[in-house]
């Protein structure tokens, strides 16, 4: 006998997956533990003054968001529907990814600023060293000719 | 025919250099011959060799970056140094011997003829065009076309680091938005937009005496990307949020 069941199913395409509600127990535990660990590590780094307060903020927010989403499965479902995911776990990962991207972008902006400051500082160091050299040379020259120091005309106009 | 001596005295020459100890001596001697009386500063961009000592031995003033900052940053340190001197015209050329200092007078002549920024071109005379790779030729042609169209001046060699400029242009380039890596096409267009008169003269270029070109490999791809980005943002870009260069330029101008 021919069975049309499998063929029909194929024609209909894959069955729509059932939306999963909240995180499964195990994943929930992992997410909660992870967020608390993250929080503790960030606090510890700030305590040891290895992390500046301003940089800790985004990390704290990430840990907090992870915790809230892990506990509040209704909120996680909202996020899941918002990003069009099926599994709440994917939604959680997606959220984490977005946070990390923002963090990296923030770092790139900081780096650009630091690079500029570094360059300016180095340029000034080079100019100041040159000025010191020429002041010393001038001083050496005047010391040899007279014992009177010249009154500060060594700098360039 | 040669200009009066006080005019030569009003020339400063800046030479950005990195690890050019073997080549910079000859370059500095050439500058001395072509522009006697000009003050010469070498900007040692964090060299590992004796570039600074050799430059000093050949009578140049040496400004040393504590570490490598890039070609553009070295030029800019030179601009800041120059603004602390009395000068009316500045010449910049590379330390690797590609730019023949004998062409300095023709660059200065073009300044005297009314230009504010003069480029020494390798390509103005097709007979002397150096051999390069196809990718570089295409890129070079493309940017030459863009710069010529945008500035309204025929520019054949926008990447040329062999330049002469008047004090006002130096003051402009001392500002913070001067790029630290490849200061060429975008800078030329920005200057032309601000009303700076550009010109180009044919210069003699020699084969590199050694060392390696800045424009090679992945750097060319990055160069193309960077230029396209800066050029397309040029009309809408904000000026630099930093003011360090502006202060330095002002301090020098006083």
C-alpha cells in the first residue's frame, strides 16, 4: 500500500517548530551561575583597581541582563520573538553577542582616542627634547664666552 | 638667476626618516648642496639603527619620536618644529634617496610663481615614469584622476611625499586632522577645498637606494580603502575634536 503521509508532509514543508518557553532547567542554572560569576569578577577587578569604573559599567550591565533574562522567562520570550528565534537559548546568545559587539565598538572608539593622544604626546616629547638640546647648546656657548647667563632669548621666535 | 641669500635662509627642510642610517647621509649632503643655508630637520620616527646620529653628523637637527608613529605623524612633527622657526617656505622629502634634492630649487620656483603647495611628480614626464606593479599603476591613476577632478589642478602623482609649501599651508597641516599614515590625496583635496593653490613640477626620482616602500602588499589594499572612505566623507566630516595641533600651530605662529 502507498502511504501519502510522508509525501504530504514533504509538500507542506517542515513542520513549524514549537516555540520553547523559557530556558530549560540546566541552561537556566548555567546562565545564572555565569552571570553571578561575571558580576563577582568585575567587582573584584574594580576592587583591585585593575579595571576602571567607567569600563566596568558595560560588563555589569551585561551580567545583569543575563541574570534577568535567565530568571524572567517571560522577558526572554519577548526577546526571543523580537529577534525571531525559536529557542530562548539562541535569544540569550544573541543578546550576549550584541552586548559584546557594543563593547568592542566602545573599545575601538577609546583606542582611536588613545592612539591620537599617544601620537600627540610623542610629538611633543620630540619637540621638547629638541628645545632642551638647543637650550643646552646655547647655554654651553654663553658659558664659554661670558659667565653671565643670557636672559631667555634661547627659544625660537 | 639664483635668489638672494636671505630667501634661501627662509627655507626649512624636513626629512622624515625611519631606519635610513645608510642612506640619509647622502640625502642630507644633497640638500646642503641644493639649498645651502636652509635649516634641515630630520624626524627620526623611532629608528632602531643610527639614523639620528648619522643625521646629526651630517649637520641636521634631529627630532626623535620615542617610538614609531607613522610617516604622516613624522611629517607633522616636522611642521610643528618648523612653526617654531622663522621661515617662509618649507620643503619635505624622503630620507631613502628616492627624492633627488637637486630638484629642490624647481619646487621653490613653483612656490615663487604663486603656488602654495607644490608636488614633485614622478609621472608628469612619461619618459621618466618609474616601473611599478599593475595594481599600483591602476590605483595611482585612479587617485590621480580623482584628485585632479576635485582640485581642478592636474595632479599626476598625488602620493608624492616630495613637496614644498608656504607657511600658511604648514599652519593648516599642523592641525589635528592630519593623517598619520598616508597623507596625500585626501589632504590635497581638503587643502584645495580651502582655497590653497596647488601645482606640480617634474622631479627626478631615483630608484630606491635600499629599504622598503611604504606602499606594498596589504598596505595598498588598506590605502585604497582608507582613501575611498576619507574622500567620500570629506564633504560631511567634522573637524577633529582635538585641539592639540591647533594650539601648537598658534604657539608657533606667535
